[in-house]
C-alpha cells in the first residue's frame, strides 16, 4: 500500500468536493469461476483501492460528510478462516492502517442506512458493475436492482474522476514500473515470434513475465496474427512467415496500476515492403500525437490530427483519395482506423470506465459523436497536467467491413476499393504507448520499447 497519509489526503480531497450526505464505496468480493471456492483472481475495485487501499475482499468504505466520520465495513475473521487463510489483522487494525478510526460490521448496515433513509439524507454512490454490489446497495437503500445505476451520484462520480485523473508522483512511478515490465514482455515476444511457434505459447510466456513482476496482466493479452480484429483473444494459430503479429499487452502492479502497450511485428523479423509502408503510416500518426498532445488541445483534436496523418499516408499509397480534411470530417478513414486514439490509464486499463465513460472522457462542451469510428473515442476532452493517456493509432484491413462498404459504395469519393483486394489478408497494425501529460506537452513514459522498423528488426534479429 501507499502511506496511510496518502489515503487520508485522498479522502480529505474527496470530502472537500461533496456538499453533504453519506458516501458509500463498495469494495469487491470474490467472484466464483466454476464453483464458489474456485474463484477468479481477486481484483479489488479501483476506486475502493484509491481511497481505502486494502486489497482484500468483502470490505466497504463509508464517508459521512455531515458528521465528519469515516468507517471501514467488514468482518473480523473467525477460527475457521484462520485455518484456511492464516492469522489476519482485526478490522480495527485494518481500518487504522488507512487512517480510519471506526469499523462497522455488515450486519450493522441495515440499521445504519435505515436511519439515514428515514432522515432523508443524501446517499452518494457510483455506477456498479458487479451484481453482488448492486444487490447489496439495492437491499441497503431499499430500491430495486434496476434502480441502483439509475440513481448514481453525479456529484460523487465527477469528484472521483477529477481526483483519479491527475496522477500523483507515486502513481506515475507505479505505471512506469509496469511499462518497464511491458518492455520485457514485448521485447521477449519479438524475439520468439518465429514461424512455427504458436500464438498461445508466446502469450503464455509474456503473461508469465507479468505474473513474475506483480499481479499479472492488466487485461487479457491480445496476441494474434489477425490484428484486424481489435480485441482478438483467440490464440490458436501457428505463426507463419509473411504475417504480422500484433501484441497488445500490459502488466498490473501489486498496487493495481496498469501499463497498456501495443507493438506489431513481422513474423520472422523482417517487414516486407507492403507491411513497412502501412507500419510507417501508423508510426507517423503515433509520433504526431506525441508531438501535439498537451493540456492546450483536446484529445479529440489529437485524434483527428492522427486520422489525417493516416488518411494522407493511405492516399500516398493509392488506397484513399480526395481532400484529406473532408475525408476525416466525414469519417471515411474509419474503414481503416475504426477506434479512438486512446484513453486514460491508471488503476484501470481503461481508467475509470466503471464510473461511466462519458464522465471520464467528455464534458459539457465536448460530447460524444455518433459517427462510426469516432463514437469509439473513449477520451475526447482537454487533458490536464498529470493525466496519463494511451496513444494507440492503428490501420486495419477488416474483410467484412471492406466488403460491406464496397457493397454500399460508401465514401467512394475517398476510397479506392479496387486497390483493397491486395490487402484483405494483411491483418492490422496498432502501435500503442503510454504518455504523461506535462504543463506544455507530454512525455513518453517508461523505458522506450522498440518501435521503428529498424529498432524492431534489430531486436528480432
Ligand atoms: N488494451 C486494450 C486497449 O488498448 O484499449
Ligand atoms: Mn489502450
Ligand atoms: Mn492496449
């Protein structure tokens, strides 16, 4: 954990942003995999971890703004638990470790919230993504499960987003350590990406590296010759010469901070000329975003500039045509780049997505577009100094999408469909880095991972 004072300071900052009432922040419980005592790896809720630090199941934090009180809710363990889990600190000791003087038991909560409801006190909670926590809130707050996420506190949600978005120095260090683990994962994958090796084997080896340095992977590794499927979790192929291997993988620290890095490399170690041409366009888009990202520019504008670089490059190759600004404004480039340039990164890979993506990435002045491709942009507003963002442009040749748009003759003024046949088995290329926003720009975080054609070929040689 961070220091006790870190959690006290974070909760004090939260309290200063909430006018009145009670705040409930549920931690996570164990999630059964195929039966109750065979659970998935325990993952604490990120917001609970941010304010209460303790990486254990079945806890909840309560902050009483009006009475200036804080509680950690959970059970003292019994002898049966000690037999299976070993001795544990008491609830009061656990609470004290994060600066809280009071502990409550779960079975006190019905009375606690019953009284608060009777007094009509404001009760703040955020959107829930685990059914157990939805049921728990529905019981305590006497509302149907369906009403829980319809009654979230926007005031609390916005306050948490404000706090978690600006990373503290210690949080930046955690993320950078996990990028350094990703450096080992990605350079290892590059060195063993030979024809005849299975995707599964390489994914297993690099997930092992993540496990040996922290909690494990920060999300299920994407490692595939079919990088055109954006979140491809199939690992059943044997690598073949002439194909690309896209690896989107990161590590999670013991304190739950994530890295999120993508590299795309040629099986066997040498890009062919078609691959090199497309690769260098994606690299130019990635470099452009690093050049222009700053608190002065919205990430929407960064996304659109990267899209223009991609459109320009594809036009030079003869795959697109016409006016570049018009093509990007209308969304023609989304045939090749159908997702957003990036998202915030922190305790979650898509940081704070559980709180509601629009609260995290949009504002009163920048609202989400409904245009195909742009609608997937997770973060669009202006970042502030201390934000961590991924920068992940890509070019993909998705046969089903190419066929659909061809049949619709969609954007035929911008796309040379007759040239696309030669790319239908190409796959996809994404290049993803993690960037820290500074006062006037940004900096690449962590140890630089081979990224140019030359750096990758040298690493793979
Ligand atoms: N690793 C998933 C993503 O880049 O969004
Ligand atoms: Mn990402
Ligand atoms: Mn990624």
